[in-house]
């Protein structure tokens, strides 16, 4: 006969944080926007209502209606199809720039926090030099050598925000490096790389996530701005920036045509920023405890009777 056991402790679900994220209004908005943009980009890879590059001069500046739900531009191209195809370009640039920024940022932050003193100081100086160059300037420098393309945007934003991520993450790594659990892991025989991925990165993840969301949002803006200036997407690649450049000269005659690409860029950037802030609030235990304490303090404040 087996001994009676106490209640079994259930391990929290790995996806429980999604519920907490959805509970935040900013998290809901960010998730919905990112999901809609990603789904639109996926659908546009296989289907759009019309060929986004098909020119029909007999159907120029058609008003929103059937069959052109958002109207057409000055070349007779369907605006909805152009926006859907542009979402594909936007997702490609944002994800590519985010991956490059992550690799560069983590590598520089680790070198600047976990290596010998002369290496740390050299990395700090290198980061301070690179951070002085704006993303658009880096893009123009790269495009002057290799020409304008989406890869210019991706590498420019990846390099520009990679050093930003490194600059913000490096002091956080240095702070966590002297924590008791990191010292205990080092004493138990963990290598520096094991300590980095097991203890250090999870504790700086909230700061890193916010920086990464900003990098992806800046990638969307940079792609639109550089394509607008002629340094980004080629004319054969649908892009919100190119579309904005094509229709902005007719803003006084057809103002609605400028609204659609401008609204797509604005909502996407806002959704990425709000999602990053919400993920930080959910994953940062210190911030969660501080907000919980503030709510509890407000709940105990006696009501003032006029």
C-alpha cells in the first residue's frame, strides 16, 4: 500500500505568457497587427486580387469599389494588390534586419561583457563609433558601393540596430554577471557560453526584446524611406515606400491614394513597438512586481469624500 502523497504541483504552461500578453490592450493590438501583416504577406506570396505590377491606363485613379476595393493608382494598378505585395516585402525586410541585428548585438554584447578588460574596452569604443552613424547614412554608404536593393536596407538596419542592442544589453550583462546564480553556475563547472545562454540571456531578454522590436519597426520605416528615395526596393518589387513615392505627387488631386500606404506603414510600426513593450512587461518579473505593488497601493488608498 503506497503512502499518501500531497497534491501534485503543476508546471506552468510554456505558452502561459501568451495569455498574459493578450490580457494587455497593447499586447492585443500588437499581436493582431503583426498577425494580420504576416498572414497578408503569406497570402500575397500565392495570391493577390490582381497582378500588382499590371498597368491598365484605361482604369487609372478608379475610386474604391468593386472590383478594386481600395481603388487604383495613376498607372491603373490595383491598390489592394500593391499593399498586399508590399506587406511581403515589409515582412522580409523586418525579419531579415531583426536576425542580423540579433546576431551582431548579442556577439558584441557578449564580447563587451564576458572577455578580458582590453577586449571589453575596445568593443565599447567600437560600438560608440558605429552608433554615431544613422541607419539611413549607413544605407546610403552601402548602396553607393553595391547599389540600392532590399539587402542594403536589411544590412543597414541590422548593423545600425545591432550596435544599439549591444550598447543597451552589454551593461545589463555586466550587472547580471555578478549575480549569485551566475557565480553558482560558474562554480558548478559551467563554461562561459553555457552561463551566457542558461543564466545571462534569459535575465536580459526583456531589454533585448524591446530593442529588437524597435529594430524591426525601424526596418519597416527604413525600407519605406529608402525605397521612397530610390535606395531601397527596385521598381520591379512592390513596396509601400515606392507606392508612397509614386502617389504623393498627386496628393492634392487624389488624397485617398496616399492614405493607404501611409496608414499601412504607421499601423505596422505602431504594432511592432506596442508588442515589444507588452512582451517586456509580461516577461520582466521586476516590472510586473512593481506594477502589481502600485495597483495594490492604489486599491488601499481611502476614498476622499468631497
